C-alpha cells in the first residue's frame, strides 16, 4: 500500500511539473526582483515604442504610403513591417532574449490588431479618408499596443502574464502579486 501511495504522489508531482513546463512553453517567464523594476521596464518599452511610432509617422514617404493604402493596409506596408520588427526586438529585450518564437508571434498579433484598429478608423471616415492625420494613426497604434500590454486592468495584460515575482512571505514565484509594504502573492495576502 505504501508503494502505491508513493507512486501516486510521484505521478502527481510529475504531472504538476509537466504542466509547469507546458505553461512555460506558451510564454516566457520574466522574473523581476521588485515591482519598481517591472514598472521601469514597462515604461521604457512604452517610451521606446512611442518614440519609434512618432518618428516613423513624421517621415513623409511612410505617411504617403499609409495614406495611399488606408482602405486596405497590409503587412507589406513599410511602416507595419518596420514596426513589427521593432516590436519583436523590444519584446526580446523585455524578456531577456527568451523565447524568440513567442516574441515573433506576439509582434504579429500586435500588427494584426493595429490593422484592425486602422480599418475601424477608416470605416468611421469612409467618405473622408483625407481627414485622417498621422496623429490619428499614431494614437490608434499606441492605444492598441498599450492596451494589449495593459498593466492596470482587471484582466491581466500581456506583460502582467509573463512577469513573475518572488512572494516575500512564501518565497514562491507568482505573477499575481500585491505590494503592501512587501511583495505578496494572493495566497499569502491577508
């Protein structure tokens, strides 16, 4: 009977570890020493993206290409190709160059979301596409990206899902923590 109990516990532990490995395959795990470091990394990502988008949309050739293709913007648009590569690079930096495949796939999701947002904007201005300005596109692009990475919402945004911290109570790794004098996972928070 003891051998059967040990085997059952071993099998459960094995399956639990396999589930952890499966989760880590889905997305990278980025461990931060504290919440302040995390927010600094998020802010750095946001500032770099904002500067990149602003710079690109101020380029006359890039803006003209976007304007000429507003009703059917595609992945081959120079702006979107360059933005995809830039986002992939910034995601790699955020994740300490872990999981290149995830970063590439996530940058594609950003681009598809941006194309959808731009399509929605063009539908609003259907008969007056010339009224769409670089500022409109910049705001749509940044709003889309920043809402995907969201860090202050009820539902975890992209960066919240991949960012982990050690609970200062139980010393376990968790991505859903509360800072109240010390970093605490929800299980330990009282």
